[in-house]
């Protein structure tokens, strides 16, 4: 039995000596990460680094960049990749990628001409009511890229935040019952510091009150204040000049606005001040848009 055990141990040891060597880890590298080709087209080449037994395939994501070597784009170990780039028919720059073993090489190609842009119109003047769309035309050669963005929360782009070549930017604006305002839509190409600004000016409303303050006795009572609301441009006010919408809001529970809200145009606000049993004077306000009426009540 002892001899048999020694024999089996020897066989196991010999079998271990014949085990195949461990396979190398396949890691890939490329000699470049990007290449630029002229508008007329041409060729490109780069080297791939990999262990000898590691296979790879070079693939392009664009029809205008074709892999010409190795055959079928397939290789193993270190080698080279060649490609052919078609002529660019557009004026703007375009780009594609070639992937090899998880690595990416970007192929950029210049356009056939410089990109010239015009934007029309550059100015809008709108009335108080919003909720409609306006359109800006961007004129550029095919392939010339551009972007558009609003700098004001009340100007919303509904389409055309980016494009290439001729296109349109469509925006909407909301109602404005406060002061007149100015917003800008920035059309940029191809960097954020180059482009044109579309200015959107919207009319608003001006508010005044017949009184700025009230001195109320401790017993309280009912009072009234007149509100005058007019558009910054009378042409936006309509036949009754009552387009401006507003509400009167009290800042304290002991002041109650009796007139139903909201109101339009010129109108009167009735309010009630309850009796003051605190023994101390107190102050509250009634606000109408950007106007404030102060209520001081004796103790």
C-alpha cells in the first residue's frame, strides 16, 4: 500500500508538469487618439498595441470612414490600421470614430468652406399677453452647426435648441403683469462666445394707489383704497385699458381684503381692520404687485 501511494503521488506530480501555461491578459492601446483629415478626403493610419495572441477588430461608425487594412479590419497582436476618408460635401466640420479593442480614435474632417451665419429677426417687441410662439430663422451653409439658449425663465425654447445648416428657433413667452422686461436668446456658433443675440422686449404694467398708508384707530373699521393699473404701452391695453391683472394681499390676519380677487385695470379695494385688543400699536401691509399700502393701528 505504501508503494502504491508513492506511485500515485509521482503520477500527479508529472501531470502537473504538463499543464498549459496561463493565457496573457488582453489589453489594447493605440498610437493616437485623434486624427484630422482635409475636406478633400484622404487616408489615415495608426498602430495598435496588444499581446501576440490577442485578437482585435477595427470598426468605423460612419460610412464616410472605411477601414482598408488589415483585411476585414481584423488583426492579432501589435499591428497597424489604415482607413480611407471620403470628401466632405458640407461646409461644416464632421467627425467619426474608429474603435479597436475598446479604444477609440476620433476622425475629424474640415468642411469645404467657412461657415457664415445670419439670424433674423434680431428684435421682438411684444405686448403683455403671452402664450404664443415666435420664430427666428438661422441661415447657414449645410453642415455648419449652431446652438440656441434662452437667458430668461419666461422665454422658453419649444424647438431649435441646436442645428446644422439652415434652421429655425421657436420660442414662447408668458404673460407679464409686472414691469416691462427684456430677455435674450443666444444663438451661438461654434463656440459659446461667437454668435448673435435675439432681444425680446415685453411690455408690462404700472401700478399706483390713491394712498400709501392708513392710520387706523384701535377700534378698527372698514376702509378703501383705489388701485390704478395701466399698461406701459397703451396700444397693449385694449379698448378698456384693463389688461393688467392684479390682486390685493394683506400681510396680517387682522386685515381682511373684502373685494374678491383678482381684479383688472383701475379698481377699488375694500378692506376691514379688526379691533386691536393687544394694548400695543401694530402695523400690517396690503400689497398690490410692486406697490405697498401700510396700515398702522393704534393700541
